[in-house]
């Protein structure tokens, strides 16, 4: 329904006896207000558009403004307007707050400020500009003010409902996804996207800091990759507290809402300057252990006035975001711990090579694959010649260093798919895959012997050793890993008795 369809003319109307009478514009306006508001959920502009023609007829209205009061900040914003606003409108409207709450409207020249109250709460101010304000009846003013107050209260309640629904949905989705983030960087990217969506901003950016307060990770959404790379170059490794925005937000532990970025000190080459924020919200991530980082979201196309609801929402997002980051850190640490435990269980602590357990697992898998594909697998066992003399003459520390150097040389000899393992003491193993034959096993064994005969530099002294190597092949010398080990072990001792070199098992 259009407002205009409910309006009556200001001219005379026919009475009951046929004579023409001037209508009661006060009563007519109030009647139309009641009829209109019982059928519709109007905006403040709708109500003002309905009352303005009557107010022109009654008092010669030239302009009117409905100011809505923010109960959190005490700021007044224009909710509806007809006519040309005046430069003193907000100042005149503010005078009503110096008068008693239940008092009469405040008149200043041709302007009247009417406090809009409902349920004992002031929700706004109606400012009328007219040359004949005295023609307005006090009862009419009170009833009209109540309709405006009811409208503002209803609109505020609807905005609050939408805010609660949006914020709850955003935080729930962010938390659910955040609990599945496998690492800190994944959680950070989620948080940046969520904040941009939460405030419907054009851009969002985030940085994380380490225990020393240095920026170690930078991420952004809504701007070109080259800008992100430039910001990362400028920020990574730099102290976070060089940023005035960071010092302000992190120092207070509260979000910083900036309507005009031009009036705020920022870091050269930082987010605000590089992205071109005109207005932004900076949310520090503050865990129990201290600052974690900061999320910023905002617009570069124009300034934005942030509301009290935006501040509350930013506080919620910062709190939930910190929980998500802390949770991701714990999962990352737990995964790293499990990875280290797994590595320790499968690797030799001295050389870092796979141990006997891992060799058996990999060899078993290789045998199964070879059996299914009709290919071969070769297993080489080697024992160092002269290792005991190194321990006895130079010392056990030198022996440990020698084993580490041997491990590196062995890894340099074999191909990447093949496996070098330390079985214990001075015994090593090499698992060859890719269908090696006896010739291949023999060539690899000789190459190892040659490489190990080259002198090792230990504490500035040359140390020389050799190797005895035994080799067996699947399926010629066994169809199970244990059979291959026994065959290669027997060949290794045969090579050792011969003074070193390579011995391949006979079929």
C-alpha cells in the first residue's frame, strides 16, 4: 500500500446537511496514522510522509527530520526526512535532552524538537520546522510522537533480531569450520574470510605473531595477490608493535573501529596503506598466553560509520576467533608430536635413517608388490670393516660421528625410491626396488664399497674403513622378508671372511 493512497485533501468537504466545512486536520492525521499502522509495518519515512501534508496544512511545515538515538553511544542519526535540512537541526534537536523527559516540546524560533519516548525510554527526536508551530495541539503532538516512537522501537527490534540471527549464524559456521582446521594457517584463512562476510566488507587481512611479537604469517581476502605479496614482504619478520593500529587495539585488548582511516596513524606499507582502507575494524586476537595476531576488515571504496552493534559483533568475533586459533595451535602441536613419535618409532636416533622396524614394513610391502607384478626386489646387508678400531683408538664419540657420515654417503649412493636403514651397531641395510637383477645388486654393492673406502674426516683426522656386503633377491632367494634377510646375512659374513666386498646369494 502506498502512503499517498491514504492521504486526504486539505480542502473543504461536504457535511451531513450538504454544507461545506473545513476538516479537523489534527483528528484526520491521527485517524490516518492509526489506520495505517494497524495494517502495515512502516518505516519512519513512511510515517513522516503520511503526517507531512497535514502538518503543512496545520502549521505551514517546511521541513521535518526524525533522528534515531543510539542508546549505546548517545549519537543521533537521521532516520527520515522531508524538506531541506538546516545546519542547526541536530543542535536544536539536542536541546530536548536538556528538558525534562516528560516535558513539553522545545521550541527555538520556527523549530520544534519533540522527544520520542516509549516504555520510559527515549528512542529519538522529531524536529519540525514551520512558521505556525503554535497551531499544533499538544495532544496531537503527543499522539504523533508516540506513533514515531513505536515505529523506531519496532525497527530497532527488527534490526536487533536480524543482528542476532546474522551474528549467531556467522559465529556458529565459523566455529564449526574452525574446529576442522588442520593447522594455524588454515584457521587464519577461515577467520579472515568469516570476518569479511560478517561485516560485509570489501577486504579482510590478518597477521599472526610469534612469541617474540614478530609477524610470521600474513593472509588477506578481497584484494589482488600482488598487493598481498607486497604486504607480506613489508610485514613478515617485523615487530607487530611498530603498527599504531596494533598498539592501540592490542594494548586495550579491544577492537578498534575507525570510520575515517585518514584520521588515524598507520604503519607505512601495512594493511591500511597498502590495501587502501578508507574505514576498517581491527580485532586483536588475545589468547590466555598473550596476543596471537590481528584481523582487519574494511572498505576501500568509501568510509563507513560503525555502529554499537558492530563493536559488539567485533568483540564476539575476536573472542571466537582466538578460540579457533588456539584450538588450531593445539591440534597442530598434537599432530607434530604424533609425527615426531612416529618418526622416532621408525627411525634411528643417531643417524636419522629408517630403523629395522621400518625396513621390515617397507620390505614386506615391496615383496607384495613384486609378487603381484612379477618383478624383483633386492636386499643388501652391510657391515663396516674397521669400525671397532675407530671406537678403540679415537673413541666412541668418533664412532658415532663416523656412523652419521656413513649414513649420508649411503643415501647419496642409492636412488630416491630405494631405502637405506640402520639395523644397529655398524650394520646397515639397503632395499632396492624397481625390478633389480643380480647384476644391479652387485653394481650397487660395489659402488657402496668404493664410496665407503674413501677417507672420512673426523676431527681433522682421516679415517679409513671398508664394508662387507651380502645381497639376496626376491623371489630367487626367498619369498618372504625373513628368508631374504637370512640369505643376505649369510652372504655378508662370507664377504667378511673374504676381507670385504660384495657377495650375492646363489639361486
